[in-house]
């Protein structure tokens, strides 16, 4: 859940992974950051002027997402590395 009231932004999740996904969602949907491949060279980070950011965060909004599945896992080469799986979600 991403909840914004002017001057305060709250990013919440039901567990550590939920918070991580909420942060990714905030970065993507609110700030326009994109990851096309899990490599620093493939990140798109737009230049944000302070005025643009303060204008975006000055309006109240609430974004609530609930996963469709109880367990979500991506398996690539049968990896079980939590760190790698968390990076892969950036491409979702």
C-alpha cells in the first residue's frame, strides 16, 4: 500500500517482501523509474526537478495492491536466491 497525504508518504506491506514490492511500485508508478534488465546499465531514472516531485506528492492518493497468488516465485535455472528473485521483480 502506498498512501500519501501532503507532506507524508507511507509505503506499507504485509511482510518484508510486500514492503519491497510496494517500494518498487512507488518508484515505478510515481517517480517513473524503470528497470528493463537486472543490471545497473539498464535502469531508466528520469531527471526529476524538485518542483515536479513536490507537485506529485502534494496531492493525496492511495494505491492498494493485493497479490493474485499467495506465493509468487520466478524460477530461472532453478535459482532459489532470494536476492536474485527480488531483482527479477523489477522487470514485472
